[in-house]
């Protein structure tokens, strides 16, 4: 597969300890592909992102890289990088897109128009029923149901989507080869078979509390809206809702009794401006469409500034992919790219690749 | 009692069939006191409000007038007119203040800072408990709890206020001598003893469906905010909430399960901008004060245009009352009244009374 050519460079960039997403993006913005970073060398990289880049040259995560490549060669297992044509366009809109994603299942689902449904692990039976019913209806309308594979609301949402024969994406906070929690193992296997399990964390990453909130930006990022079904006031679901707001996604919340502790988070969101939702139809109405246009079209339509810039996202992008993403004829696209380059908004990289600046 | 001097004129004006509130206010605006309308005669009255005023001169509701005067002479029974100093200032702010009010109990309560609590007659036990608990807490903080004496939420709200030893006002849609519904008779008697029952309808008026929505503007008008506890989407409580919004009052609503039919009205209100409320503290915080300043001070503070104009309200007002309401020294007040008169915003009436124009 052509797009996997530079994969070991992408893995080396992301598997080197101490090199965070921001540093990765700075280097990619400056040099284009990861291999170009390594070819440019330590001093050039330092000039861009400081001494922290030393780790990239001092430490060789070779074994982890090899293991990851082997993993991605198994059927139903994929690694999608920022440079790939099928990197989800919706994540290109967020300020901190993961540099690469480990995917079990069908990576094409990441391009579907998604709705995230999240909520409490300590949900009430009523809340789980609600989450499942909403997921079933909305998945039946063509929305991919995105959630976090946690117990409670998350699991109910995935189950509802699967029950409708619809699409569901589980964004997890562990390595894609580690399914957590154990009680959702069977559900996870069903999602891997009929949907997609996604993680930005290296293979083998165990369940670490700090990774879960970080993962939430991908849940909201993959969706055009987030529905919170039941949540405590200080909970991960509210973090997801906040991130959704920051990413320009719709936030929906289902109200409940004032005596229910897991309704408080939803009520807090509603007071902050989230849309109060009683039925799945409320959400479809708000999203303005019962059909499910693909996310790429959306991305280009939604970007206020420039459709080409939106399609470009934050990684280096081959011309062919841009043609496909924008739907523009190549000659017109080249003209627009030239304009953007002259305006200092993009850079042309070797191999007909384009990179957004800043 | 001096303010009851012209009472028979007020009663004749309001007890004549076919003379609605708008006509009454037109005539009062033109002539000042009701007696002056009758003294001016049919042609002068016609010039102001059209031929409908003929009824005033053709029809003599003498018996009903006498009966009402006798009623108001009994202990604990009062008639308060637009011209009285103790006409509630909060009602002077609304566009269609009742020309007179029949009051059983303590008319001074109408001047207290009020919060209306309304909701479904078919409330759930949980909803009634909620209404009672909110009323108890808020009455304990000095707010007069205003409601409509209906079964369900209304009754629970009155009960909560009484249980706290606080103030409560029942605005009813029947004559003040008719207590409806029968099942709330005992509660009504307790309110008459410890609070106030208020009606704008003539004595003897039976329960007529059309009168209840009309009465709702007085419920919201007497309050600085309306809390809806449980309500169906097309219900009287939502009318009260709408009127409250039009009158510039706060609207609060308590959310509930999406599966509860009596939560739907509240959810509708929240979507329209009502404040979602979980605790009594939410309301106190929104009202911006745990104390209970009297409503008159409020009225003058809240009026964006002119404190004198606000204190004047919509009825003819004696200078002495204006001094009391505005707290201004008489000479300064006279200066401001002259300015308003020259600006064509008020008229001076015989007997040192002032009347807002338009």
C-alpha cells in the first residue's frame, strides 16, 4: 500500500518518548513527512522545536516500530497517519489532531458523519435504555455513533448502533490491542467486526487514568455533535462536551430528575447553552439533515476560510488526495494552491505534497 | 376609610357588563376617577371609548355594587382599586392591570416581593413534593409565594409557603366569595387566614374556563419570577410563563425525565430560554438577593424610563401616594411631575391626582 511507505518514520516520530503531539506537528509543518525530519537532522529539528527533539535522534524505538508494522499487517488492523488520504477529515478540523491512529475494524467509518453519545459509567438502567434507543434511531438514520467503550452509557450507545445494523466507532484510551474494560470485551470484539475501534496510543498502552480525558477530544472530533445522556457534574463526559464546544461541535444533553445525581451534569450543560433534547428527532432537526453526507464534504463546506485549506488539514497532503477531497478539477486546484502559497498559508513539499502553515 | 370614598363608582365601572378592562383604563386615563366619568356623561365618555360606554349609562348594577360594598365591610375582606395607595405596585407595571381586586386576607402581602410557582393539576407525587419544598424554602427567605389555588402543583406551593409560616397569595379565577375547587376548600381558608386570596372577578363569578388563563397575568404580574414545576406542553402554566416573559419577569423551569409527559412543558420553556432550576438557591441567586425588598422600591428601580412614571402606574394617583411611593421630597416631585406634564406624558386631575397618558 503506497500510503504506508513512510510508515516507519511516522511510527518513529510518535513512539519516541517525550515527543508530544505539538512537537510532532511543529516538525511536520516545517519538514513535511517524518522521514524528512530525520533526514534534516538534529540541528535543523532543534531550530524548529527546541532541544526536546534530541530524543528523536538519541532514542531508537525500533522494536516498537517493527511490532506496530507487523500489527498493522494483520487483517482488520490498520494504522492511519496524518499524511494518509483516509485520515478522517473531521479530525483535521481540530487544533490537536492525533498524528496517527491505530484502527481495528473498518477505517472508512471514520469518514462517516458521526454523532458522539457519551455519559456516566454509573448510569441508571433508564439512562442506558435511553442511550441505546437514541443510538439505534440515529444509527438507523446513517449517523456513525461514536463513543468511548466505557461501561454504562458508552456501552449502551455502541450496542444500540450495532442493534440497528449501523456504524459505530469506539475511541479508546488504551492501546488498540488492549481492550478495556474487560467486561466490555465481547462488545469490543463486535465493534471491531462491524465498526471500528480507534486509539492514538501506542500498542500495549495499559489503562492509565490520564489518557482518558485526552482521548475525549477524538470522540468529539470525529463527530458533528455530542449527546450527553447521563453525567455527573465533574465527569469525563463534561470534558468531552467542553472539547466539543471548543471544536465547534453541537452539544446536546438529556435532562432528568433534579433528584438524580447523574442528571446534574446534563443540567449544567443545558445552563451553559447545550441543547436540551427529548427525542432523536430533536437531534436530527438540529443537525439539519436526516441524510448522512460524508464528513469530507462537510469539512470543506463548514470551513469559513477556504475549502482547499480545510481539505488540506494539518498534515502534509498529496495533490491526488486534495483532488479527491475537494472535488475540484486539478488545474483549478493548482491555481488555488498557488494563491494560498503566495499568501504564505501553505508550503509545497517534495513529491507534490502540500502542507498548511501555522 | 378615605380611599374607599369613591368605591361605588369603581364598582359601577367594573360591574357593568360589556365594559372591559381596556375601556375602563381609557376612561380612567381621560377622566381620572370613575365618578368623574359618570359626571362627564355619556357623550364625553363616548368620545373617549366609543359607543360601548353606553352600557355604563343605560345599565345600573346598583344591587351588585351594594352587595360588594357590604362584602368589603366584613373583617378580612377588602376591595383594592387602581386608585388606592395600596394597589400592588408590581401590577402597575403590567400592560393590563386589573381595575380592582377583591382580597380575602391580608392585602399588604400583595406589596411583598413575590415568586409565582405554578404547574400541572395532574402533577406527580414527586412534582408536588418538589413544589412544596421550593415554596417552603423560598417563603422562608421572605418571598411571597403566588399561585392559582388549583389542584396539584399550585396547592402544593401554597402549602409549602404556609408550612414555612411564610406569605402566600392565591390568585383565583372565580369570585373571591367562591372557593374553587372544592377539594382545596380547607387550604383556601388557611390562605385567607394567613395569606391572601385575590380575584379581579365580580363576587359570585362561578368557575368558567375562559377566566382562568386571564387570571394568569395577575399571578405572573404579582411576582418577579415564575417557576414552572411540572406542566404539559399546552397548558395554563405555559400561558403564565409566556405572560411572565412578556411582563419582563424571570421564567424558571424544573427539568424532568424525557419520559414524563408533565416534564415536556418545562423542557419546552427551557428550550425557549427559561432558566433551568435544580434548587431553590438557583432561584435566589438569579433574583440576585436573599432579602425581600418591597415591590414598590423594585418597581421604581426597574422602570427604565422614569421612576416617577413607574410609581404612577396606570391609574389616577394622589400626590401623597406618589410622595410615599417615590420617596422624593414633595417639591422635587412636583418639579418632575411638571416636566412630565409638559412632555405630554401625564395629566393633572382634579384633587391633586396624576394620571399617566398612553
